[in-house]
């Protein structure tokens, strides 16, 4: 049974901090798959890489959509679709 394991935010933050300290503050979004702390916290390297990448994007060290932008985008898209499709429905009714 593949059940995704939830980690407390404190554990994620500590793991990311450990990786960043290990790499001396340099961007580690590429090539950090062999991190030796994954068995210590009980996660796979890919998950840790995603956490580190997310923190780097949110802090502005790497390019990509920040967490706030990712949360805003679906709401904006729904509002746009409502306005766009709503006006198209009104045109059909006229």
C-alpha cells in the first residue's frame, strides 16, 4: 500500500536548512539527489529536492512561480473563465 507520509513543517524546514548548510548556501536545485540525510528523516531524495526547490523559489534564489503565485493562479483562472464564459452565454442569449 503506497500511502504518502505527511511531515511536520518543522521537520521540512530543518531538512531544507541541513541541505542548504551542507551546500554552503549555493543553489542546490540541481544535483542534490544523493543527500545523505533522507534516511535520517524518513523521506526519499526526490521529496527533499522538491522541498529545497520550493524554498529557493519562494526566497527568490531560483526562478519559478512562488507558493503565493501558485495559490493565486487557479482563483484568477476561475474568475477569468467565469467572466469570459459568462459574457459568451449572454451573447448567445441575445
